[in-house]
């Protein structure tokens, strides 16, 4: 067999083995991330110091979607809220010469 082809096939096999190892590592990291997120959620809910029935009602309302959850504001939205300026930022002006390019 051609030695160059043999080397390429060996390299492919090695690369596939490395990919399999990294995919396993990625799966472990995703599991760990989920565990840490779950722990953070539990810590946050427990910090609310609710009684058992209050906590149950609160969790049910979250699952039903009846608890209002404030969405994070972007930097521009937060700045506008602070200054009281609710107008949207201006869009960049359309280039006039672009219309000429489109016609060509």
C-alpha cells in the first residue's frame, strides 16, 4: 500500500480516537454544568426562607408560568431606563452608493 495513504489512514484513526475522548469529556462537563446550575437554583430558592407550603405554591406558580420573571436589560436599555430616554438608538444611515451597486 502507498505509504502516504497509510500515514493518512493512521492519522485519521488517531484523530477519531481523540474526538471520542473529547466528546466523552464534553459530556462530563455538561453533566457537571447542570449539577452546578441545579445547586444554584436550590440555593437561591432556599435563601427565600419560605415555609413548606409557601415554597410549594411558589414553585407551582413558576412551573405554571404565573410568576413574573424580570428579563435582563441590555446595556442600552438599562442606560435608557436610567436617563428616562425611551427612544430607540438610531440605525446607521443606508449608504446611497449601495443602491447603485445593487442595480449593477
